[in-house]
C-alpha cells in the first residue's frame, strides 16, 4: 500500500529491483481495466495520479512483462490509500 499525501512517507509505489536495462513493461490498471500508469524500460515509480489527477483510493492491479522470454509474467495488486 502507499499513501500519496505529500508527507514524504510511502508517497510513491516503486519497484526498486527492476532496472531499465531489464526491458520490463510495467502497467497499473484501475478497477475498470483502464491503464493508469505505464513504464517501459524505465525506473518504476507511480505517484497515484493519471495525467496529473489524483486517482481514487482503492485496489489497483499491476502487470510486469519482460522482453526476454525466460522471465515470467508478474502480476499482483497495489492498495492506494
């Protein structure tokens, strides 16, 4: 879970173990299936917004796909508070 309230504690959702050189595509989806965050071959850090607008509190789904076929698809949930 993360709380993007500007207090400097857990303000962003991050995956520090994913390096841009890994060729990962990370996508976060809201409950309607709309992609609200995408990072391709980049540092993963989502601040809980979509085009600068704060997103509602709730559970979001994430998917991590790697360009290299020998890496498994990763998916799970994030709680935005």
